[in-house]
């Protein structure tokens, strides 16, 4: 107990060990007496629990017939065995078998009556204190062998040869004369390979137990185990199959109820009863007729012959199948007719099945149709009667398929195609008629449909695949091809059936793309037994060419400047004269374009669409964006083939090459206009020769490094070279931009602008800083950033648009001028700098919202 006082249990597992230690050691053996049969092997287990010390425990076994114990065997002491047991232990007849660290089994082979007595299992102590029991005893009682197992006859085994579906019975005898109250457990087993399989058992508790795979046959009564006189056990097998072939034995075990009320098997014996061979029933199924051809409306006659080696009473079952492919399985095939083993035939109107003789079954199909073409095969099965009056199928085979081709009674007719209307020019109508002629049997139940095809006309020998325009199915439903679908839906192409023997194709307005060869295909459809329509024949007409001679369209456009010399502020005027050939009653649409110099930043792509006039004389401004001169351009039609373009109050920025883009249109179908050809005029140049001033722009700041919250001043300074102008004759549009990067690799952000009238516009801002833009002199504009924040850093520049008043008093816009950017840095204040230096001890770089600091090494940030 002193050791327990010094033990501290800090966690639950240790506490549990303490409690287990306090209960003491427990040694267990089975509750006796153990009844065993002489000559059998005895296994007595012994285990120990709730002990202290090493996990692997040692065991000693001793035996006593009266009072003194003899030492048998030990797990740890090789000298433990008494002299009386040394030979048996040496031979291995008595041994210890360890099952775990805390359990062993005492094994005694060929136990004898002298081995009857008390067996004691002991465990040497490994505990800190002596508590519990250290040994346990069990009594073993040895009884005589009274179990006898034998076959039904004197010889050890019989041989049986049976056919599939037969029944057989096997018997074995089992009796015991044991002085104890024992029960027998009888199991019938079969061996068809290397191992035995249980068929059916009568257990020692009086219950029937089928083996794996025999449950359903046991429930159906096909496998039974009956007891009879003289302690016999009879196995009955019905509907024998190939799996029932093999060696049969009777396995009997003897059981006794122990002191713990549990059943214990004390011995087991077996005897081979019979060797059973199951012979398969041979069955051949053959259709007497080979592949054949039958004419439509005739009868199809097929015979299925079956041959079997089966003797005795049996009946055949025959089923005829039909499939469209020889590779179809029975589940995919169609059942035509069947005759079961009671000679009952399934019902059908046009198909009959008859039993010609014992081995022949005839299938007759009357009034065959084309859809009856395919593969026919028959399946036969042999049925035998059972003891309970039912029938069992023992074998089933299927014949090879026979190919049957039903030749259709094709209708005889011809097809003629002619053009009732042919086009002479584009957009003229075209009409084709496809007529059925020389019908041999007009009274036949035949329905006709048509398919229209187009083939592009080639002058060479190249082959061009035909294109389907439209087709009709058996109920005259029109299905359109890709080539004609849209035009048919718009009413430009019409397909019709004028009479029972005439089909029509009409193109309302024929185009050049419609030129080519046309032909029709007339299909004949026959009505079948199920009132369905099956296509029986196609007849193709000769092709009809649709073609007219055409010449290529030509279009010429000439641009003329009406005033060869003019200055800025005057009106620019040019005319476009159009001439065309081979276009029927053309109309023209005109587009005026300008190609500006590459230095013009307002249109970096070069060409600008200014104004257009369509073929119906509707004028539209295209890309003209000068809001001050919305009415400054005019395009009008002077004559059918002449157009005039005017541009009022021309500006210096209007310099460039001007052209007329003309499209000729010809009348199309349905009042629509069709584009014929395009033309481009010669260029007319507007070039202003001026000796006015040259403007230059620069950006300046006295302080490009600003702390957060301070004011930043940026100046946009304009200078002039050359001719000197009065301040009242100059005005400027000024815009400020910023690029938030060092390398100018981002899109510029517009900050603020002031136009020449003094109207200031600011962009929306997200931060707390503010902007102001003012003119501080005729040639200087100042941008102020109040309360700078870190996101105000970056490259800043201004863009200036000069306006100059001419001698006539007209304001002229000069090209835009962009200043060279300067970089503005925004630094943190003193407190923020201290915070940066603290963070700098943790990371080699600073990453924050201030872009100008985010890529600067730490050592430059610590103050």
C-alpha cells in the first residue's frame, strides 16, 4: 500500500491502471468439467488479466488424478516438466501454444483415459503486491468413442451416371453410444474441385441449414434432407444440373452441452457415399432452309428441326425470333411466335406456327412485306417432368440465323423536268416543273414525293456536289435545305404541288448565285401492312441549266475641287461624278472620308468617316464630332450621278485628303435594293499654307517632392515662336493628366481641364485631396493639388489646344500640343515614417498603398 500512496494519477489512463492494479491478478480457464472423446485432440485455454509488470506473462500447467499435482509444461522453465510427461512433451503430443501476451493454450493430442483429471494453470507473480488469484483449475473427463458413421451399403462408395434434370437420393447412417447426453450434427458435402462445399445440414440443435449457393434450391424443395429408420439420413436432389456432379460425403460431428450451457463439438467423422456424374443433354437446332429471297406479297415458309439424345419423357419448347442484324442478342430481337412444352401457340394473324412431327416446327409468314427482310432464327428448349408434377427446363439452344430478303414490287414510272420560265436578266423569275409520266399501274396504292437539287454550273470538268434545296417525305411535309431555307421563309422561293403528278419550283427573283443546273428526284412510297409508308423507288430527272450571259459591273468615281485656292475660315467644296456600266437602273450611295495627317492626335487611325447619303437620299452624319460645327458639313445630290460636298468655316485641323466612297445598288426582289459594286474616287487635298506662330508647351514645378497634406503647384507654360500675336487673338484649351507609374506604362488619368471660354471641368476623385485649375497669365495655367495624398504621385503633364483668330475674325483651331511629363513624389509625414521604420525590422521591403514607397529598400525608409 505504500507504493500506492506514492503514486500520483494525473490523467485518466493512469487512473484506470491504478484501479486495475488495485483489483489484483485474475487467472481464467474454461468452466468444467470438459468432456472429451478418447483419441481426440484437447485444447484447454488459459488467460491472465489485471496484472502488474511486463505485458508478456508466463504460464505453468500441472495435472492431478487424485491429490498430488504433476508438472506438465511451462512457458519459461525448460526443466519444469515431470519425468512422466517428458517423452510426450518431447514428441510434441503435449505442448503450449501462445495465443497472445496474456493467454496460452494447452494442447494434448490423442487424449487417453489416463489423462482424465484436474488441470491447473498457474502464472508466476510479476506484481508489486500480491493480490487476486494466481492459478485456476478445470476438470477434464475422457469418454469412450461411441460415434459410428457409414454408407447405406457395405461398400464405401457408389458411382452414379445421370442426365441433366434427373433426380437422385443418397443415404448415410450415423449413431452414437456415448455415455454422455450428446447430439449429432449431420452435413452433406460435395467436392467437384479441391475443396468440399456444404450442401445441406441438420444441426445438433435440430435445424436445417442450406450451404452457400443452395438456399433457393432448398426453399424450392429441390434439395431435401430426411431422417429415416436405423439412424439414416437421406439427401434428395431434384433437377440435377452440371454443378451437382462430384464426390458426395456425409460429415457427422458430436456435440455436448458444457457446464456454461454452451454447445461444444467433441469429435467429427465423415464417410464418402457416392461419385455422381451429370451428363449434359445434347440438343441441336437447325433451320432447314438456307438464306433465301422472297418477293413482296408472297409467303415465307421456314422449318426448325431439333435433335436430342434425351430419352424418356420430355417436351420441346420452340420460339421463332426476327432481327434486323445477325449480331443482335435475344433481348434485342423480336419474338414472332412461340410454342411452349404444352404445345400452346401464341396468337398472330399473319404468322402461324405448327408442329409438323416430333422434331420439326414450321413457321409460315403470309403476305410478306419489305420490312420483313432480316434474319430469322429459332430457339428450342427441352423440358422434363419432376416428381411433384411440374416441368423443368434442362437444356436450351438457338439456331444460326437465316437471312431473308424480301424483294419489293417496284412501281414503274418516268420523271421529266422542264423550265416553264427562264430568266433573261438578274432578278427575273424562274419556274421549273417536275412531272411524273408513263405510270404503268396507276391503280396501285402508291404515293409520290419530290426532292429538288442544285448543282453549280462549271465550264471545266471539275465535279461539284449537288446541294439539296428541299425534299418532301411520305406525308408531303416540306423539309428545307440550308441553301434555300432563308429565301423560302422570306417568300423568295416557292415549292408547290400543282397536281397529283406535277411538282413546281419557282424563284421569284433569280440572282447570279442561282445560275447552275437543277434536277428533281421523285420517290415512290408504298403502303405496308401496318399502314406505314415505305420508300420503294427513286427516279432522277435530267438536269435543266439556268444560265444567262452577264458582264462584270464597272463603276468609276471622279472627285473635283471647285475652288482651287482658299484660306482657313472659307468654305471647302468638292463634287463626285459617278459613271457605271452593266448595272440595270442603278442608284448610288455616297460616303465622304478624310485621311488626316499622322500628327493629328484626335484621330490616330488615319481615316475618318464624315457624312453619308444612301441610295434613298437619306443623309447621316458619321464620325463628325465637332459640336461647334454640327451644321458645318453638307452632302447633297445634284444629279442622278453627281454629288456635292461642302464644309463651312474650315479649320487648320481640317487639313487632309478627302475622297468619295460610292456603292452602286440595283433593284432586287420584293422592292429591296441589292448591292452591285463599290468605287473609290481620287483624293482631294486640303492644305493650309500659314506663317502664323509656333506654340510650345512645358510643365514646371518648384518642388517635385511633397509630404502628405501639403500643397503641390504645377505650371503649364505656353511659349510662341515666329509671328507675334496679341493676347486677345489667342485662346487655349488646357487639360491636365496624370500617369500613376514611373515608366508611363499605365493609362493616363484626366485630372481637370479649362476651355478657351474659362469653364473648368474636374474629374471625379476618390481621395480627400482636392484640385484647382486657374489661368494666372495669358500663357500660364496653374494646377494646384491641395492636401496631397499618397495616390497623387506620378507623372503629370498638360495637353494644350491653341485657337488663333484670323484676319477675317474667324477662330481657327490648331493641332493639340502635349507637354513632357514631370514626376511628382508624395512622401509620408514624420509619424508615418516612424511606423515604417518599425515594420522595417520585420521585412526587407515595405508594401503599402503609397506606390512610390512600395519598391524602395528598407534602409532608405528608416529615419
